[in-house]
């Protein structure tokens, strides 16, 4: 219930962030002032005899309660500062009425309203309102002392009506100075914190933009590697289309019209299949290389690898055998699909460079303990020594010749896996090939109730 009340207090439609933070406390304070003031005066009127001049104080108390309720209503409507201004104005007017009625000496021991005025004006409205309220309180105290002087005995000195005024004004001033310094410091600290937050947000936005640019650059680099294989594959497709189209020149007199129509239909079917394959390849390449905003989605890692096989075969030369050992069960992950493909292509490109004389590149998927997906990419290349293996994920680190690589492929791969909540390890030694072991969190429905299972 307490949390529900807190949410309700914070739900006032206030735009300024500082006022929005102060709104819950001020609603509670105003409600307390309204209830407590009315309750105390009703108790005093019903159970005790009203003192001399008490009705004036009672009426001002009821006015303050009404002003507090009005302030709560205005805050709920989103008018935070007008609510506080009218409440402080009511407090000051009521204090002036009471001082003009009973004088200053009768009120010198009751300074709750004066302290409340200073504190609320300082903490909520700022230093300008604080010093305006300070000046108003000093004037109210002075006017009360004038009333006391008018009621002094004939043989008394005029200054006796002002004997407590200097000490009270000194207290007002001391409290105002402390509040001014404290509130100014707090507001400056809050402003600096907000400024640092905005700068941090801008820095994060710039870094995210730079990261996206690096990812797109890696996509374009991988697309360039695929260009030769894609051109070769398109050449084969065009030869198929050309072969089917040549059948129209065959004129066999022994064939009937129905047989010729059937042969033409088969030729057109072959042309259509070749065109569909070319369109699929083109769309896949364009989808991979475009610089759209990243969009995480849940997909089966096994199905994605099967769809990526044609691109991998274009990336790897014929001397390198590609093997995909996918797990039988679906392995869903939540990631941007293009990012995942970039991870696999970057590692495959490094494997290709490590096997100039041919070899084998193997991809294995399985489910690992803790509801994780394990992806292993292994090659039979030359391997790498320990000092190189420890640095392969560093940005711009490369063992290739200048101009043959950016040194960012594995660094971006490492960052993408880390952002996705996974991790990557590499096992390699000279002459023993290289194996990248990637673990990614499995995407499971929130209410699936699936617990961690042992590795299959």
C-alpha cells in the first residue's frame, strides 16, 4: 500500500525534474498542515475556553488549512510553483494579521510558521524567494513591535516594545544565510550532475554510432571478400540460363507439339530455379551489407548457419572443406542476425587466411549447461603461439601485411559477443590449428520454467 501511495504522489504531471522530485514531499507537508491546523483549533475550541483574540488566530489557521488544501489540488493539476507561492503568501498574510491583532511579544515564542516559510521558500523556490520571505518576516515582526509600543504603559520607554526584535531578526538572517548557502550548493551540484549525465549520454551515443560504423565497415570488408565467389556463382547461373534458352533452337521434327511444349516448360522451370537462386543470393548479400539500425531478434542458430552456408562456401576456397555439425534440437538466441553472421564470417575469414594450402573448417553447435548455446569454429590451419593468442582481440592488432586487413575483425567479434551477454575463448598452438569457443545465452520464454540441463 505504501508503494502505491508513493507512486500516486509521484504521478503529478510536473515537467521540471527538480519540482517533480519535490512534489511528493510537498503534498505530504501541505496535507499535514491542513489536517493538523484544523484539528488543533477544533480541539481548542471544543474543549477549552477561547483566549482573548483567539478567534483571529483561529480564522487565520483555517485560512492556512484551506490554502494548504488548495496547494495539494494545484500540485495534482501540475501547477507546482503557483501552489507553493499561494501557500507562502497566505502564511505571510495570516502572520501579519495576527501580529497586528496581538502584537509581536505574544508571538515571539511561536515561530513555527516563520521557520516553515523560510525552509519551504529556500528548498523549493530558490534564493530570491527566500530573501523576499526573509524581508517580509522582518517587516511583520517590526509591525508587531509597533503594535506592542502602542500598548505600553505611559511611564514605559518606546524602545521596550522592540527589545526582542534584533535577536529575532538575527535568527531569521542566520537561518536564511545557512539555507541560502546550502540550497545554492545543492542546486549547483544537481546541475553539474545533470550536465555530466547529458555529456555521458552524448558520449555513449557517439560511441554507439562509432561502433555501428565499425560493424558496417567490417560488413563491407566481408562483402568484398565474397565478391569473387559471388561473381563465379553468377557465372554458373548465367551458363545454366543460357543452356536452357538454347533449347529453343533445337528443331526435332520427330517431336510432337505436346513434347515441344513440355520441353519448353522444363527449360523455363530450370531458368526460373536459376533466377530464384540468384535473387536469393543477391538479397542475402544486400541484407548483410546494408547499414540499417541493429535489430535484435530471436532465431535458431542452427537454421541461421544453414542459411549462411552458401556465403561461407563463397568465402572459403575449394581447397578448404566446410563442415556443419548442427545440434538436432533448436538453439534459439536473441541477437541481431547480421551481427551473428558477421561474427561467423570474421572467424571464417581468419581460418581461410590460416590455411593457404587447404584444410578443413568445422562448425559445431550444442547446448551447454546453464541454458547456454555453445558454438565452436575450428580450423586445421597453422595455429598461433601464446603471445599472439593473448592479443588477437585487441583493436587494430594484426599479423597480416599492411593493407591486407584492418585488425578490427576479431575485436568487433569479441565486443559483439560480450554485449550479447556471452563470451569467447580461443584454443590454439603452432601446427595444431585454431578453435574458437563461443557461449551465448539461450533465448527462453520467461514462463518456460526450463532449468539448466547438462550438455548434450
